[in-house]
């Protein structure tokens, strides 16, 4: 009898206790005393919220893994990728083309700043100096900056940044870089290619009075490379036969 009374008192105590919908105990009591519809709503809210959090975490993890994957080859933006895909017939890309362009931009920027601000800074500082001395110092700064920019252009001028060629064609197109760091297309015939007779560094062949350089290690078309680097005796034997 005592056991039955204690169980009855415990049952009445549980029924009189207010339910907390946020607690696990409240969710279980709610499941035991309310209607099936409300039970499904409560249990559904209780189950789907962790599932939603788990699904969002899984999607975020997968997105991060895809973004962190290591890709082989150069990375292009959306516009650059479309432009890269439209380049048909390109058989050679200069491996340091982007580096040369950045260095030329830096050199041009420093040259413009030196030419424009050099005389101003020279004449505004050191008022005790003579005007002739200030003019000489400003002239030296301008000449030094312009000479380094010209030397850089002379050094990387023969570098071929891109080469287009269709097998069987008697000519090819190259993209060179101007002194303003812009690309200039040129069309060259194979009949005009000559061996370079100069001590200038980084020169592969000569055509129409201009020197050109192509990196042989990164030119995978060996037939094209052989036509761009003819031996010196080849043209001499041709003229002898004439």
C-alpha cells in the first residue's frame, strides 16, 4: 500500500509540474500527455533543427574542401579564362611573360615619378645650393631613371610572349612587348628567319632586322623550334647554289 501511495503521489507531482518545452524532459512529458498532432510538431522541431545544422555544416565543409584543392597549372579569372580558351593556334607561351610585364610597369612608374617629381623635390630642398647645382642634380636623377627603363626594354625586348602557328603555314605570328608594356603582334615568314650574329644576350633568331628570343626548354613543338633555329651554313649553301 505504501508503495502504491508513493507512486500515486509521484504521478500527481509530475502532472502538476509545469512543462519546459526547451528541456529534454519537457519534450518527453509533452510526448506522453498531449495529442499526436502536437507530439509530431514538437518532435519534428526537436529533430529537424540538429539536422539542418548538420546539413549546413556539411555543405560548408564541402565548399571549403573544393576551394582548398590544389590545381595544377595557371589560375585564370572568368574573363581571362575565356580569352585563354579563344587563343587558337598558340603553340608557345613565354614562361615569365607576366613577370616581365610587372617589372616594366614598375620601371615605368618610377621613371614617371622621377621625371615629374625629381626637379620639384630638388629645387624645394636645400635652398642654400646654387640653381645650377640643383639643375644638375635633377638632370642626373632624370637621366638615371630613364636610362634604367631603356636598359630594361633593350634587355627584354627580344622576348616572345606568345607564338601562333598553324602546321603547314609558311609564316607565324608573335606577340612582343612595347616600351609601354603593351603587346604588339607581328607576322614573320620562315624565309626571313636568320641566325643571330650578335653578342646580345637572350637572342634565338633574327628576322626583318629584329632580334627574337624563345625559351627552347618550354617550346614543346620541336619541329617549330628547329625551323626557328637554323644553322648558319644552311643559308650560305642556299646562296651558293644560286
